[in-house]
C-alpha cells in the first residue's frame, strides 16, 4: 500500500507541475517538457511528439498513434459501450466526458491492421 500511495503523490505533483507550466508558456508557440523542464519551439517536437532535449514522449491520441503504426486499420467492436454495474457515482458523466475528449466509445481501440 505504501508504494501505491507514493505513486499517487508523484502523480498529483506531476499534474500540478503540468498545470503550472502550461500557464507560463504562450499558447501554441513553446512547449514545456514535464521531464527535463525545458521549453522548446513547437516545431521541434516532430511527428512522433518526442522532446528533442531528453526524449520524453508526450501524450498522443490513440488514433494518431495508430496512424504511425498501421497504413490500414479496420476497427472492431465499435458498438461496445461501458456500463456501470457497481453504481459508481457520477460514472456516466465521467464516461461521457472521456468519450467526447477521446472520440472513442471505450478505453481500448481494437481492430485489424
Ligand atoms: Zn524533455
């Protein structure tokens, strides 16, 4: 349990740092790396969204990553949707919000490439 609590604390600190660093950087021109804490011009990030200074891999949408890996992709199970059998509070709202952000029905993207 102690390890999991430590990981959670690191995650919270990482989130706070990311939010603080975003406020300092003008929109779209400079990108702050959360690993090496350096800023670099947005065109230096490259196609694969990697920090040119330390190699940190920035978050990427599943569909973008898939385009890097496969020339042709046929999605499977596109009608599958999550349910809330344990009745977690506000779960449907959270799922709906995540679906709008990711443009996916579920957290897993499956298919044939
Ligand atoms: Zn970096």
